[in-house]
């Protein structure tokens, strides 16, 4: 299907809005690729007990549907020089989330950013080389963002990596 016909085709839900329907094989493929994104198609097919062409077609479809958004490396933050980690909880002015999130995306060392319901508006995982850098990020960069009312920083003393299986 070429690009124009896919746009004009009336789909009941806009792309990217609804969850794709995944069967057990799809879920097994995703589990294996999450554990090791460098698996060859042959190894992947063997682990999930499907043919290589079936595995390939399914992975291509999962990429096309946006279920697989990309392939990344899992980096050990400490070995990568980011030995200080903290959750930074942020309260923002009402209705400023678009502006705030656009500015926070420019701030270095913020690894994850989530708008949440509850006592705070935003939870961020920040990883920096040291405490001084963390202070600079929180006080110098995050507090400088227009719309940020207050922050609370929870220093992470120790982390337990979870197995990357779902």
C-alpha cells in the first residue's frame, strides 16, 4: 500500500492511538528482543519456535505498527560516568505542562520524564556525574524553567536492576 492510499483509507482509530492486537508469539518475540535486541532472526525464531520467515515478518509488522519503537543499548550508568541518580518531583503552574515539558526536554541528564496524577505533577529520573552536577541541574536548569513552581529531590542510594522480561 503506498503512502497516499494509506492516508486516505478510513481507519476507525488514528494510527498510534490504539494498542495493536498481539498474540502469544508476538509477545514472546518482544520478550526475547527486550532481553537481547541483538539476537539474529535465526536465534529469535528458534527461541520462539517459529520459522525464520515468520519471525522476520512479525518483527517487521511490530516495527511498522510502532510496537517496537527502536533498538537501544542498555547502558550501566555508573560505568558510563553517571554515578549520582535522583528522582526529582516537580510541581508546575496550572496549564503550563506543554511549555514546561518542551523546555525540560532540553535539560541534560534528565533520563525519564513523566506527568503523573497525585501530589506532584511531574516525576523525573535524573542521572549526573556527581552531586554538584545534580545540584546544578535541579537549581540551575529545572528551577529556571518558566512554569516550574517547586521541586523535591529524592537521592537514589542504591538500585536493583530488574530483569528485562515482561
